[in-house]
C-alpha cells in the first residue's frame, strides 16, 4: 500500500476485534500498523506482514476419535483453568466474576502459555452459547462455574488474552429438580451391587439420593441440580456437594462407585452416560437406575457389557 499524508502510524494497545483492510486477517494487540485518518481503516505494516498474520476463522471443529479422547480434552482444559491465578473483577461488583490474564500463564512457562491457547480454543469448541444482556458468548461449564472469553468467535485462539469465569447460578436460573419427591429407597439393592463395605469406597452420587453413602463411604461427592442437593445436605448435614451436570463435572480423582439412582440416569445425555465408566477406578462399578420413561436400548447401546433387570418402577443397571 502506498502511504498518503492522511495515513499515520498507529499502535494497537487495547484488545478487541481488528482486521486488516487488505488481507482480512487478524491485527494483533501491540502491533504497529497503518491507520487511514479519514476513515479509520487499518492495515498491516506491509504485505509481508499480511502473509504471516493469523486468519480470522471459526475454530476448527472438534472431532474426537473416541469417547475417551473427548473427555481427556475436556479434563485437560478443566485442570489448567482450575489451577490458574484468578482475580476478582473489583471494578464491577454488580456483575461478580473473576479473570485470568495470559501474562500470568506465559511467565510460568512456554507450556503454560500453550495451555492458555488450548483453553481458549476448548471454551470456543465445547462451550454452550448463552445470552447475557445483549451479549452472546460460548461458555464452558466446569463444576459450578462457567468460563468464557470476550474475543470474537473467529479470532484465533493464539491471540486470546483474557478468560473470565463466574458462578453459574449467579446469572442463570437453577435447573429443575430431578426428584419431585424423595425417592423410595432401595438401598440394600444398591449396597449389594457394590459388593463390599462402603467404608472402603469412594462414591460419586449423581442426583444426590444415596443417604447411606453420605454417612459411610470413604469419600462421598454428590452432583446434580441445586434444590436436590440442598435437600440432601439438610438430610445428612455432612455431604460434599456440587451444583453441576456430568457434562461440566471435573475432579482429577476417580471413584470406586459412580451411582445415578432412582431415575437420575434418565437426566443424562448419551455423552454423559458414556463418561460414567471413565470416572471409575480400575475395578470400579457404575450403578444406574432408569425409570421406565426410558427404554433398555438407551443403556444397552451405550454399555453393551452391562447387566440389568427390572426392579419396581426402574431398570437397575450395573456396569463393571
Ligand atoms: Zn494485512
């Protein structure tokens, strides 16, 4: 481009979406560019720079080869995000959230810098589109929080510089309760399926209905909709509980028993059902109870090696 008198040097200092008028590619933060004074159009400094600029494009589709790979990718992003340094945005107390800056990852190591890029990419690929006020962002659930970036979806992940997170229930209505009434217990059946004393077992209870496990298990963690969890907490007073779905659940430890009892399993998507065996320790067991609004192919298709039988109003399914 030939430069005219109305052009000026310009240094991009703030983040935001900026495209080169010539090559349509990304202009980076901190980059020295040409800016046309008359209309504000921005250009890379020369064509050589245009050739190396990152393209603006939707994130590449995430096509995992296996179920395991999908959840490994999710857990890697969850682990790096949970271990980041988070700062409360104290200038915006009316919209409570926290942020982490790429700078604090970059200073740790080049690997950590690459993990930041990966986290930005995964938020865009795996996140769910949500509207808040006039903004629509993809937000990735990890336990009781969601994570998002302000960059446009087409911005390359390599230029992402800030990730936000907030407690989901601060901004979203609570999901519906799973159990209109406290389910009639079939605890002896469940204990039988565990094949051993609960005191030696760690238990993940999806739906939070297994009262004996809260009192006896070596480790007990419940996940599910908040009102069900509140009820469990009132019943036992000592349960470790987390408002999240299986989709957003992250815990680096595995469980001897993963249970979704009394129809809780009906509330899980196929992707979530596929994950349950991956959350167990070697030799661990999944116990799932579907009410009869489901048909057996729902679980036999996901877990071909499962055993199952009818118990009262439920299909009682065991996966080893
Ligand atoms: Zn350009």
